[in-house]
């Protein structure tokens, strides 16, 4: 299976209502902007347009893995971007994704892989990510990853989540999820109801099982 996102199959699901009033207006604008970028990146053509990079990154456990081969290929994945020193949107997003993790239950790691990619790799070393993941008591099957700035930016660019201004706060508002085997990709606000996120992701799991 080629490591490409099929643009014709990708759908940006725009949900403008956030689950928490604590989300600042700037964060809401960041979410909408990120969704717009994802939509533009994935829907600009009816052919496969974006190769998923196979760069070497590190997990919160210090394990060196290849982004595509080890974390994406043949899997249903849920990807978000964050940084540990963020004090506005990231804690809310991570807390919401913990609820997604809980709702997935034993399907996490078996049917669905969660990947949180730091946008501040100079600060967010594996040890820092490990402490962050422990703070939220995350379970196996949810990977927090870091790497070189060049490789992290490449991942963000290929997934339509790189803001040209370089403002790292412009990444936080969305969750990208997809089924690499079927080429189906979509995005939703990270503060969407956890049950809604799980329903959307599990549809991709069922489609993979039926193929």
C-alpha cells in the first residue's frame, strides 16, 4: 500500500461548536483555520497528493520508530498536534482525548492507534513527553512522539497542519483520523464530543474489516 493520502476520499468534518467555554476565541479561530488548511490540502485534487513521511521519530518511551512504517501503515489512526508547555488549548484537547481513549477501551492499540505529535521538539524530548503522558495516565496504544524540527514540520505539512507563520499555537484545534489501508482520511475539531470522535473513527475500522 502506497504511503499516500487519497484526496478524493478525504472529508473535512467541520463542527464549530466546542465542548468547553474555556476555549478562547483565538483557539477557535486556530481550529477553523487548521480545518481549512487540512481541507485545502486533501481536497485540491482527485488523485493522491500527499506522501506520508517515513521519518525516524521517538516515542515517549524513547523508542525510535518510523512514522509511516511503524505507526501508520495498515492502521486506523487518530493524530493530533500539541506541545507540553501549552497552557490554553492543549490541556483541554488532551483531556478530551483521554475520554476518547476511555471510550475506545480495549480497541485502543488493537483497532485504533492514537498519535500526539509535538510541535515543539526542541523542548519536548521523550522524557518530557513521558512525564506529560503520565500526567494524563495514558494507556498503551497512545504514542506521544518527537523528532527533529525538520521532520516534525514535514509531518505537519503533509497532513495539512503546518501554519506558514510558524506560530505553534495554530496547530492545536483539530484531530486528523484515517484508515491508511483504505485511503480514507478526515478531520474534526479536537473538542468535539468524545463519543462523536469514536463513532467516526470506528466507522473506518468497520470498513477496513469488511475489505
